[in-house]
C-alpha cells in the first residue's frame, strides 16, 4: 500500500517540468500512484482505479483554469460526470459482453467439446496433439476477451490429464512431454490474443485510446487482416518449434484419442444450448466482419448476450454471479477515464513532443520500429497487459503522433498486435502465465528461457512480416 502512495506523493512534491502546469503535474502524480497500484496490487485493480478516479475528480485535476472560470461551469457536477464517463464507453461494455460470451462457452460445454474433438482427430501423434491444442485456441479466441478464461479455463482443464496418458508426469525424467504440451498451449494463446481484437481485453482498450488521442478508427476486420500473415505463421510455427526445442520422449499414442473419445461420449450428444451458442458465435463473427458499417461491434455483442439470456443459454443470475466480468467492467471504466485525463490536461501532447524531439532526424519507419520494440520489451517490468497498456500506450501514441510522416494507422496496429504477443515473456506477463508456470511440467529456468526465445521470435515476426504487410495494405 505504501509504495504507490509514497510514489504519488514524491512526484507531487517535485517541481512541474517545463511545459506542464502544476495541476497537470498533480494529475501525473495521481496517475503514477494508480499505475504502481495496478502493478503491486495492494488492493484489487478495479478498487485501485476507482480510488484514483475519485481522488482526481474530487481535486478537480482534469480541468484547466480556463474551464473553471468559463460561464456555467460547475466543478462538482463536471467532476462527477467525468469520473463516471467510462461507464458510458462502448469499448468497456464490449469487454463485459465478451466475458458473458466466454461464460456461455464454458457453461454449455461447447469450448470443451471443440478441444476434445480436435484432440480426438489429431492426438495420435505428439506433434499433431500440439496442433490440436493450437487450433482449439484459435477457434475459441474471437469470442473470449479474457485469455485467462480461454486458456486457463477451457484449454488447460482438457490438456492437464493428457501427459499421464503418454506415461509422463511432473517428475524430472519424464516431464518433457508435459513441457511440450503446456508450452504450446501457453505460447499459442499469446498469439491468438493478438490475432483477434476481441481475444484480449487490452486490445480494445488500446483501440479506444487510439481513437481518442490519435484519431485512428479501426474495425474488427482491419485488425484481423492486418495480423493474419503474422498470426498464421506463428500458429503453425509454435507447435513445431517447441517440438524441436523440447522433444518429448513419446511421439505417438493410441490412448489420447481414445481418452478424448471417451470424454466426448461422456458429454453425450451435442445439446441445444451448445448449438445455440455456436449459432450465436457464428452470427456475431459474421456481423463483426461484414456488417461493421451497419451495426456497431458493441451492439452486436449486446444483441448476442440478449439472445443468450432469452434462449436460456445463460441466466441473469449467471450474469450477476460472474464476478470477473463485473470486476473488469469497473476496472476498464476507470482506466479509460484516467487515460482520458492525461489527454485532457496536456500530458500526452507534452510527452509526445518531447519524445519526438529526441528522435528527430531519424526516418519515420525507423522511429516507429524503435517505439514498438521499446513498448514490447518494457513488458518485463509489468505484471499484466492491462497495466502496461494503461501506463505506456498513451505515451507511445503521443510520441508517434508528434513524428512527422509516421503512418499512425500502421503504428496503432503494431502496438495493438504486440499486446498479446508480449504475454509470453515472463511468468507474470499475462493472466494464464502463472498457471502454466506452476503446473509442474515446465521448469522455472525453462520457462524464462523459452519466454525470451519466443518473445524475440514474436517481436521479429511482428516487425519483419507485419510491418511490410501493413505498409503494403496502406500503399
């Protein structure tokens, strides 16, 4: 508790730098305390964000002196309106709806059935089993904004029992197979988290920041098309490369497909609720891809959730009981407001111009590449992608906006694509990471080494494949 509070106090006591007013600097102090609170978590993240917004609003920090003296301006009313504005943000509600979607996958059993079907078809060989795990994640990813719900909640419970069928356990001499399978599952979910804008909540947060601070509007399809070459290569590469780096002792098994077949038989015939969930998922996907000009993505999700409620796929009690969904709603609503405050008080523009001055004289594409690489590698200092996005993305967007000739649309997409990929770096980088780190199959040293190797691979693929592809689309 003392770390974020003392850091905020120290920043507030320092003199405001040239170009920033005192009120703006006080806002930076509050924002610094909030970000450190999100990293150290003395309280749940949503509580940290709520307190931060309350402090900033009560002190009137997001409002300039000219606003305060303007006719009709009432600080108490405006402060409350600003503090609660995040709850009217469409991106926040899209994230909430996606959590309900994930709950539908889990409650109906559709997510588990998809994973088991792929294991049954491809599980005869170890490498094929790796691809089954990867493809299962790809199929579920567009509809689960939480990679924790997707990988830790749906994929892991299915694959956790498989190593024993190959004769492997967590003992040092026989865990190579488990290392292979668990790392494929973890690394793949980092790739799929970047493949779809709705596969990771911070993706949506960054797009909202880009819209408000840089004026860049992007659709669900823009994101998918932009990442597709990188994503396709990495999804195909991860199982094979892991197989090469950590070759399992056993290469074939008749037991795994048999176990998956028995598990599917135990689930029985596909239920009406599963069929309904599948139909709604496909309908939502089609509307996100083909009807973005007619119906907003958030409204598509709201319609899908309404139909899930009307058809009984989930109940309202299920929604009320989904604590992670409501927690994320409060969390992101406050983060959106706090990021907006940085822009309001002029901090974003100040940082952008300062960074641009330091990088002056370099070609725009070189500057963009450096900023993306710095953004990616800075994640070693963050426990979670949301905190990283809230703290660093506004600075990077401001820096990019201030560089003359820098293609902002391409820059925003590269920053967004890096969010999911950076989750592979450390055992604390993203939600599912601690689960796989502690599963007993991946040695601690191996996790760090694999995280570095795959992290560098992901970054190189993003810049070597993604950047030329996005520039070709732009040209």
